[in-house]
C-alpha cells in the first residue's frame, strides 16, 4: 500500500511538473492578440516605425469604421497594453481601441537612445503614431485618452495638433507634479508616521494605502494581469519595469517650463477628466483645481467612487459607459460651442 501511495505521489508531482513546464513555455512564447468577431473587425498586434524606432501597437475593434480611442500610457515608460485585455473588451464593440507602447516602454523596449528621451520627441512620436492609425483606418480624428503621465503628453499633443483630435480624455490627470508630491508627503506622513516615505517605500505605501488601486493593497493584480496578457511574452512582461526606470533617469522636459495647470489651460477640443475618488498619485483635489482653470468648448470632471489611480481598470464597465456617452455628444455635435464661453459639468458617478 505504501508503495502505491509513493507511486501516486510521484505521478502527481510529475503531472504538476508538466503543467509548470507547459505554463512557462506558454508565458515565454505567447505574443499574439485574440481574434475578434464583428461586422468589419480588426485585431492587429504589429510593429510600426515611429521616427526611426520600431514600436509596438495593438489595434482592436469589432468594426474598423467606429471612432478611434487612442490611448497614451503613463510612466513615462509604463506601458498599458499589457493591461488592455482586462479593461478594454467592453469598449471594442463601439470603438477601435489603440494601445501603443512608446519608445522604451513594454514591447517597444530595445536598444534605447537616452538622447531621444525628450517630451518634444514624445509629442512628435505621438503625432506620427496618430496619423499612422488615421491613415490605416481612413478616419480624420481620434479621441485621445491619456492615463497618468499620458495626460501630460496628451495635453501637449492637443495643444500642438488639435486638428487630429475630436476630444481629449485625461484619466488620473496630471496637474502640477511638484504640488502633487507635497500632497503625497503630507498624507503619507499622516497615515504612516513611523515609516520612511522616500524612494521605493513611497510606491509601496501608495499601494498599501489604496491610492494606486482602491480594491488592492499591492501591485499583484497588475503583475498577474500582465502575465496573463495574450499580447505579452514573459520577456515582454519582464521588460515592463525597465521603461519607467530608464525614463526617470533620462527624460528631459523641454516643451513647457512649468506645470500643466499654469502652462496649458486653453484647448480647442472638448476635455474630459476622469478621476478615482481615492487617487493620491495624481491627487483628485489637484486635478479638480486644474479642471477649473481649463478653457475648452466643453469640459467634464468625473469621479469614479470605487477607484484610485486606475479607474478605467478598476471600473471598466463604468468607464466604457462614460466613453460611449462622450462619443454620443460628439456625434450630435454638442461639444463645440462656436467660440462661446466654456460649458463645464462635474459629476460623481453612482
């Protein structure tokens, strides 16, 4: 009987080992986006030449004639494509969704040139990438959606090339990074009076306090979903952390001299800001202050009550419903007031 038990345990361990080997092989080899059904679908993971650099782009939608949601990830250097499978599926029926890993980010990580890590280069790259997608899909404008540091880049792109945009959406809106850091310092010191809040500890405490993800006290959900992303191999996932580190070391801010809330306040397109109630990374109160300075044909400030810095990721259905509403107004031509005073709407979604 003992021999039978040992044999069964051995077979179980062998089966477990096979499963683990298969899982590792899948993680290393996977790098494709699933097919999508629809009247005229597009599901394309491709490499695009952007100003001499090979960069990864994911384009997905059930109907390629639908409006384009063009995402600008945060960081800088913190790709969003690896999370797309967790939040963008509800969007793909009504939009063509574009995720683009910029230079030195995610799947675009390679032989990086520190001299090209400039905001002016990022703006130029964004214009090239947007025009590439517009040509590919035979459309004239995109809804530009920035997250975190992508809202900083998005504002600069909108200021320089409003003709490419039908609207600008900022998720986790950057307003004044120096003031945001001071607000973080005060709040983290209040919550953790006996902890060091500098360096890597700051990121850990932002997660621990529910200021990054409201429903989690660690970054594990982001790591887990990155590992499960069909478009990302294991090597791609491991490269995700390299982008922010490289950008933090080399990024040059050479477009404006001060913060967005003093330097970029006039927009020729509608502006929509989306904030998580518990966001301390880009503090919600500071984003609201920036919102009040913005002049645009139409602007909205939207609070997601169960989110922190990733409201689109934590509340994807609510995010998709809001984006459909934004697009419906655009299709009605309701968001351009022919030079009249700005129309502002603030809402805390239920």
